[in-house]
C-alpha cells in the first residue's frame, strides 16, 4: 500500500501547475472568454507541446501511455485555473475510447493526431433524456448498402463545437436502453444533415447540441464492431468521471484558499471576519470536505481501470457523490463567506462556484449516483 | 386559534383576486411564472395600475395615500399577488424611505415625496451600503459637509439595487466625523439622481445580470431641506428603516408559486423513463421543502397575528429571514437539479431579456441555473443569515 | 384568522403548568420511577381532580368536550414535566376512539369512568410489523356462536400494563392490510389466553406486548359495527399524533431553556461557554427548530379533526416530520452542548433527549411520514 | 499510489487472520457482533491471549515488549481484529500511560510498569479530567503537596472510564499553585488504586450504564518515585499523551463491522411488506454513511502513509476524530431507526449483561436504543468535535 506519487508524477504536476500559473491568470482567462470560441487553439498547442495531449495515448501511437493517476494530477492542476480548453473531452475521453475499442485503423488514424494536438476528436454520446446512464441511446444508424444513415439528437455534448472530428454513438439494433446494439461512427462536423449548435454553459465552458437528420456515412466510418461499443464507451466515461472528480478537487482547494485569504483581509466590526468562530468552523468544514473529496478522487483514479465492472462503477459512483456533495458545500459557503463580493463576476470565487455546480450536473448528479451505488451494492 | 378567514376577510380576498384577474398584465404574470426577472418598466406599469385602484401603498396609512389595511389584509394581498404572478414590491420607496419620511419628515417633505412614490412617478434606490460597510453599516465613510444651505457630499455607495433606473436615492452620510461613537454623526439625505457629480457604475453578478451598482458621489450639492429629521441623528432613522425592510421577508406567497413551478417541471422531466416527480429521492426532497414551507407559513402567520395584537414582532423577523431564504434557495436548487444537464446551456441575459425560447433543451430549463446563482444572494443581503443568528442569540436568547 | 388562545385555554394551560411545577419536579419523578409500576395512580387521580381526564370526554358523558387545542396545551405542559402517567393513551386516544365509534353502550359504559379517572382504558392496536400504518391488522377474531375468539400479537402498546380494560383491534374479515374488516373488542387484561408482558421503554415510559391465544369474548364485547372500525381508529390516532407533537414541543422548549442556562453557567477557558459564537448560533438554530415545530404542532391541532381525510393526514404527516426532525436536532445538540454532563442520568436533559427520541419512533418515524406526505400530495 | 498490499503485507494479514480464527474466544466475538458491551474480564482475557502470541502491545517498539509493527501492519491488525469481533484496545495503559513511561520514565519505572501492561496484569485508568476542567484541561485543581519522599494528593477527578476495575491511575496534579501560567506547575503521577484515601463513585449514564466514575482523592500518599519525569513539567507529558490517544481514532474497522450489522438488520426488517433495505429512502441513508465511511477510510490511509513516511500526521488526527465519530453516530442511529418501535423496549443493563434475549421484538433490537444513547459521547470525549474544529482552524488553517 502506497499513497505517494512517483517523481515523474510530481514533475508532471509541477509542470501543469506552472503552466496554469504562467498562462492562466484570471485576467488571461477573461480575455480568452472574450473570444468567439471561448477557448484558445494557441493554448491547446502549448498543452500539446508539454505533452499533455499525449498523456492518454499509448506509446505505439506516439503517446505517453500514462495512467489515471497522471490524469488526476493534470486535471487537479487544470481545475485550479478553470482552464477552458477541451482537455477532458479531447485528451481524456476520446483517447480512452479509442484505446478501449478494438479498431486498429481508427486508433492509427486518430491517436497520433490527438497526441500531437493536431486533431480534436470529440465523443458525442449523451442524449436529451440522459441523466448519467450510458446505455440510453435512441439515435439510430441504419445500414443501407455500404453506408450507414444516422438519425437522432445528441445533447449538451461537452466541447462539441471544438471538434475537428466527431465520434457519434448510435443504435444499430436493440431497444433504447439496451447495452448491446450500440455502435460508434466517425462523422465530420460538416457532414450534410448534421446540425451542430454550439453554446456556452453556466460555467462558461462550451457545449453543443447535435441534430442528425439522415446523416450518411460510409460503412468504413464504423469504429469497432457493430453493436459492441458499450464496454468501450463505459470505460472512456469511467476515466472521464475519475478525471472530473480530480478537477473538482483542484477547484475546491483553490476556493478554500481564496476564502481563507478573503476572510483574513475583510474587516467588519473592527476585525478580520476570519476572527469570528462561526466562520472559522465553517472554513474547517470546508477543509474537511475538500480532504474527503481528495481521498475519493484518489479512490476513483485507482478504481476506474478495475477489471471488475461492478466494483469499479460502485467506487466511481461513491466518488461522484462525495465530490458532488463536497463541491456543493464548499462552493456555496465560499460565496456566503465572501458576502456581496462573492456574488460578483469580478472575483474568481463565483467562477469556481459555477464550475463546481456544473460538475455536479455532469456525468450524473449526486442523487443519480447514490441510486447507482445502491444498485451496485446489492 | 383558527386558520379560517372571517367572511369579511374572504370578501376582501375575492376583491383582490378580481383586481388581479382584471388588471395584472398577462405578459408580466407570464414572465414571473416562467422564472424570468422583471424589467423596471414592468414594475412601474404595475405600480401605476395598483395606484389607479387606490392600492398604490398597501402598507401605508390612509392619510398618506395608503390603503390602511390590517396585517391579515396585507397577508391576503401578498399571497394573492404572488400566486397570480404579480411582481414583488420594490422596497426602496414604499417600504424604506416612505416610512422614514412619514415618521420623521416634515409636512413639506411628506407632500413633496410621498405621493410620487404611491403613484409610481418616482423610482427610489438605497444609499446605505458602502464597500467597507456591509453588515457593519455604521462604519460608513461618505462625507457631507455643510456649505450654507447645502451639503457637499463625497463618497462611494455600493450594492445599490436597480439604481440605474432611479430618480432619487436616500443616503446615509457622515456629517460629524468627530463624533465619539460611529453611530453618531450620521445624517439621512434624499438626493436627486440627476444631480451633477453622481456616477452609477454597474456591478455585474456571476450570472451576468445588472441588478446592482456602485454609486460615486463627487461634490454633489444637496439642499439642506432634503435632510430628513435632525442632523447627526440619521442612525436612528436608519434602524427604523431596516426594521421596515423586513416586512413580508418570509416571501411565503412567492415560494408557494415557485414550489408549484418545481412540481410542474418535475412532472415533465423524466428519470429512468418515469416522471421525475415519482422518483423516491426527488419526491422526498420536494416533500422536505414543502414541509419547511408549511412551517414557515405558520410561523409567519403567528408573527402576523402578534403584530395584529400590536405585540410588535421585533427580532422574530430574523426567524422569517433565515427560514424564508433557506426555502427560496432550496427551491431554486431543486429546480436546477430537476432538469439535469439541460440546466447547463446558458446565454447571458436569458433571464432578463428571456422570451422563453431556450438555446437547448426545454424552455423552462433556460433560466434555472442563472436563478440558482442569483439566489445565493438572499442569504447574504438584508443582513446575512449569520448576522440574523447573532440577532437571535442576542435579542431573543439574551446572550 | 386568529392565533390566540381563549382565556379558558390560558387558564387550562396555567393549571397544568402549575400542577407539573408543584408535583413533577425531577426528584419527584425519579421517585415515581423507583416504583414497580413506574407511574402513580395517586397523581392520576390528581390529574382527574383537575378535570384533565375529562378533557376529551363529551359533556353528555360527564366530560368537558374540549377540542384538540386544549389537548395541545395540556400535552405541551405535561411534556415539560416528562409526566409518566398514561395521559396520551388513556385520556386522549381511548376517549377519542369511543367518541368516534358509533356505540352508545360502550360510550355510556366507559366514557364517564374515563372522565372521572376511575377506569384506565387502553387501545391495543399496533402489531409487530407496523411502522405507523394503521390498516395493518393481522390479529384475527373469529365469530363462533355468540362469541368471538381472538388470536394474534399486539406490540409495544403504550401503557398496556396500566389498563383496567383493553380495547383490542382484530380482523373479522379481509387481508392483513385492508381497511375494511377491522373490528374492536373490549377485553379484560386478565382474560384467559391473554398474555400481557409489561416493560419500560428507553424513555422510561411504560409499554406492553400482548399475546392473544384463543381469547374468547362474548359477542357483546364488540365495539361498534363489525369490520367498520378503521375510521374511528384513524381519528383516534390522528388526535394522538397531534397530541404527541405538542408534547414534543413542550419538551423542546424545556430543553432549550435548560441548555441556555447550562451554557451560561458552565465556564471553560475563563468564560461561560455561552460566549462562544459557535454555540450561540447552535442555540439560535435550536430555537429556530423549536419555533418551526411549535407552528406545525398548531397546524396539527387545527387539522387533526378536518373532515377531509387526505388534507388531514397530509398536515399530520408534515407535522410529524417537522417535529421529528426538530426534536432530533434539538435533543442531540442539547446533549452535545452539555458535554459529559449531558450524558449522565443525573441531569434532566438526557431524559428529555430520550423522550424526544422515543417520540420520533412513535406513530411512524420521519421517513415513514415523508413517504405518507408524498403519497397524500399526489 | 497503490491500494494493494505487498506480498509481505498479505502474508502478515493471513497470519493475523489465523491468530484471530484460532484464539479469539467465540463468546467475546459474539457479544461484539451483537452490539453488546464488553466486560472487564473479557478485555483482560483477550489481552492475555494477545500477550501469549507476543502481540500484547501492537503499537509499542520491540525493546519494551511491543511488536515493532509498521503503520501498515498496525492498520491490517486493527482492521482484521475489528472485523473478527475482537474487543477494541482499552487505551489507558497501552496507548496513554505506556507511551509516556517509555518516553519520559526512568528505567526502573519502565521495568516496573510496562511489562504488566503488556501481559494484562495491570488495568490502568485515567486521571486527567476534572469537574471544572473538561475541554479546558489545564485548569485542573487537584493538589499534590510534597512531604519528604511522598506527595499528598487531594482533589477530584471525573469521566474516569472503567476505573472500578483499575489497579493503577495516572493523574495530572498541581504541584505548584503559584506558577504564572496554569499549564505550568503540573506534575504527572502514577497512583495505586488500592491507596488509602481513594474513593471511586459511579457516574450512571443515560442508558443506565456504569462506564465512568468520579475518583475522589483524600490525603492520598504517593511515593515520589511514582512521578514521571520532572516536577511541574507534567503538561508536556499530558500533551504527548493526548497526541497518542488519537491513534486509530477513525475506528474504520469497527465502523465497517457495524455497517454490516446495519445491513443485516435492514435485510431482516420489513417496510410495507418489503425488506427495509429495499426502501429507497433507507437504502439511500445506508449508501450515504457507507460512502462517508469509504472516504474516511481513504483519508485515514493517507494519514497512515504520511506517518509511514515519518511525516507526522499532527492536526490531521482532528479530521479523523470528527469524521470517524460522525460515521459512528450515523450508524448507531440508523440501526435504531431500522427496527422502528421495537427499538423502544428497554431493560437497564441489557447492553452490559445482555444474553441476546430481548424483552420484546427481535433479539438484535434489544441494545440498539441504548447504543444510540451511549454513542452521543463520541462527539464529546477525547476533545469535543467543536474543539477539533478549533484545532483545525488554528493548526491547519492558521486562524
């Protein structure tokens, strides 16, 4: 049993932290938000230059073949900076999917370009009625001759608008909640019949809704075996869930630090408000919450590649619940302790709060994962 | 002990309902019931309509153009207005400066300012909070120096709500910097927002709204006759004012309306293929907030009847502030969670200019996350809930 | 709309409060607890002398025919004294049942004796699998000739051991959860085949389990119409639920007072612990909880006789939830703020805590009533 | 970062399991798994069995008869012992006075007292709390006056756990009443419980248990050689002692065992005719405490590995105390609610002398309400959870 990071991991963490400190000040971030896209290709290339986009790509495809712990460290650091670039979608979930799905050609085509940062590949899986379950796919793909025709609706696809290429899940057989019968297809964002509407989310990240109307793709666009994509999708989102937990923890640590500094400097009734015992205990509880969330983010990173699916999903749901509850408490109390200033767009604390709120609503909220946990504990 | 209304009270309720049915503009009610924020012109439009009916100042005595209603009538009016989707009362004129002018202003001042509050011609805003003086109001720094028949006012106010629309601002200013205690040496001035030297700077809140401002005063000339009451006695008037700010603070009527909206949304949303409202955990969460709201309503009715008996409520208002805001925040949070990922798509101004279309997902989802963010303020303003607990432990528990 | 008590009600409340102050000091109560029965017939007679046992008996049967508000005031005051006599069972639920069930003879037989305090009549209804639902009756009564034979098990019957006479619910037809088919029978505690085991509960009140094995009673023992007792049972327990909410509120007020006094006198680090802001806010929340519970106990008292059953049950479930949650918070925090002393049998605060705990487990706990409330809100 | 045990660690775990399987008395394990409290003779019996195996002092270095185990081995031993239903370690000898004697006692004292702790011959109890000195320990009043080669001790100690069985008590006493700071002038004495002048008076707790006592000392003669370390330096040793009191404070192993008991009970109980464990609200409550326990376990493992790296945990122990006791209280509460009305029947001593019969209802229900009451203590003793939050805000947050 060992709870230490390797020297390489420490180095990685320091690198990302330095990058965030140097290139992701609150002001720099504000400028990026002024831009139309709301994120920066430039900074994406810099992340690539640091090898971060190669992290989850295996070595034979020009990647680093690193593990979930490395991803945890990166996401933790990116969280502190509220980084806007599509790292989770394009450098975690997409490569994880391609690693897991058995498709040498797709892997050889896409992984090197993902590793180098040339191509941004986005997985479009979630649909309007989804609250976190991964087996709900209504979008259909009908085989006709040597091509497939896709019809359906993908909703709130993280960073969908950033995609150079989309990997879209669609049902080739079965009922809308079956695990079998789900297939993946490579689709160009510009494909005819594909309507992509990109928008910002409450936390100023990017998402998109994608309408598919008779979108025709060649049979070669199929990724992996027809109807057998579920396990790979699950594996990809399991890593994604562990990664977003790490991001939330990075944010909580930063929020707590900001709140501590603010309450030490803000004076009321002739003393810093940090002198009031009620606020001291509140901050102690915020610290406790962040520590428990940290522990669960470690558990998630360790378990998210566990071959025992039940054990894996159970640990991940537990982590999402713990992180969701901690993030909610820490975020809300940070605003409360900042008082009116916490309500303003001027201070970073409200941006931390909004991202923590969005994270709880992503990949299934607390109630959803409590029920998943109960189901897995049977 | 009887929860039923008397025949007179029932007749009054029908009267109120009829008025709301006939005169409340449908577009305003629609905005409220869709969780959108209300525009200044809508508030004013509604104020003028209430004035036409003779109900421009429900909380005021008849002699000043009010209705002279008793607490039960007021309760009925607030309940019915909220249920019908009428905008809440903007408190700065009717509930803050108005009562101060009635209690401490001279007849000239009363005749000059009060009617224009009732008929909706003047929009008032508040000038008590300052950057350094939040909960600790008495530490305010804005200076007013007497020059002949004027005060020259310099300083900065903040958390000024909707001041961008205001004709007048009431300000707490320091007229005696050398007073031994900081509560002393404060005066209460009414200032024309068109006066040279006043600059209003927007404060944008996290959901992108422009509800509050900084107000900068640079050598603003204010006639001495705009001072309410005595010089250096302003703190007395301020405390009186903050006492009145608390009326209807529980916001029971509005929360009942929001509870219905939550249930409507939970009926339309699904989870595992069933209506969300049938999900055992979510149903229990709705039940919990509904029960808290029932308790809050009973508590506020108790406070109300105590008022009716002229046993003044006093610090009990702190109970209503804490519990009322907890319920409001719980409702806004549950509504957001009810729509899941579709709470995320966000367009700045969607709550202000919103025309019920949404970027993605159902229309009712569009304003929910913004409202959740916006409602974090209710446990902060009007004396944070921590301050309210201080008040309870000092004034009620005697600690 | 009116939230005032009448002068008569004020007088009643003062009378009971004075009785409790004079006859129910913590020490006096301790002595009663030393006795074998754990309650006092003497004091019961004194309660009768004050007319309290006649409260819920109609005037034509020698009672006062008072309403639930009067019962609320009495229970509130008895709560402050943690009174051990079977008031709730014998002076609230039993007469309420006899008032509601249509049986002139039973009423004429029993109500005057209840009013005068001569006879203690206890309703035995709850069974082992019951968590608050009133329709679950497995105990059966078989008609044979001009008598009935009862077989079954009544569990945790409040004050069962104090009964001069029992009114036992049993099923004459239908399935174990049907509302129809429940009947009531007058049974002597000494009846052959009736095994009554009396014991103390965690809060030092009295309860009993009653085993019925071929207990034979004459057909005249039937109270009301065969198979039609449910509505009367529900009405009786609805008044009981409202009454126990009032008792809990009386206790909470007393607990908060005791905690306030203790924290003002107890010194640590050179000052009364009541000076610590964290404890001040805790006590503010205890006060808030008691106020909200007070409001809901009023609602319960007003609604518990509402002819609209759905509306009535909904309000009562809401009240039980609010009172249960408040009592739990107030009780637990009172112990916490008393520190080690709160754990001891010596101080009354631990006895208040235990009674509040027992009340939450009586007539259905918080979760049970949340689910009832949800069902009634459909 | 690796949660898996090394082959060595796995081998050690098997060794521990084998020992527990072969030597842990079935009647003791049965009492523990039934939620009954353990009798003094049972604790001693188990201590002697551990001693026979050479495991009498798992937390001690070899030189004093300990096992010299590393933190991971200790963790494994605690986990397995708890899971098997072994009694918890009574801390007063092994975890409190023992480490103090090792660190500050002279060789004679070490040879005199340490072996008898390890072999279970001496039962120790604590004498630091006083009626006026709870969280504020340093304000203790018990006096010790030097008379030649003895101290004459007078005073009162309280919250003395299981002192009715004790052979020895360690006491903090004031040897210099005139010291400038109250932390100064305190000495650390070991006192034979058979000494004339010692009276032990039971404190009965709300559930009727006799776990704690008042200890009165009247002119008790204590040889000077029973003083540990220097005169008037006792506060240093006391702080050292309280630091060690916190080891394994999270109680993860025991809480895991109790979680299983909760689930067993919830499987046997029914609600609306279905197993209670399938009730959506109750299942969610179990899930919540299980998730909190998972987080607690991970946190305590992190603290553990920090120790292993000789990065001493320090104030992090406060996290484990707060979260550990919250989980223990939640478990005891859920078990009580799980059995509903059958939690109510109560017989004084049912938890102590309990032989698994119950007055009414299922046997497993009998001790639950008493345990719930008893567990209110865990957030009070060992430094109340409020004190722990003070420690976190001061020592960790630097406030």
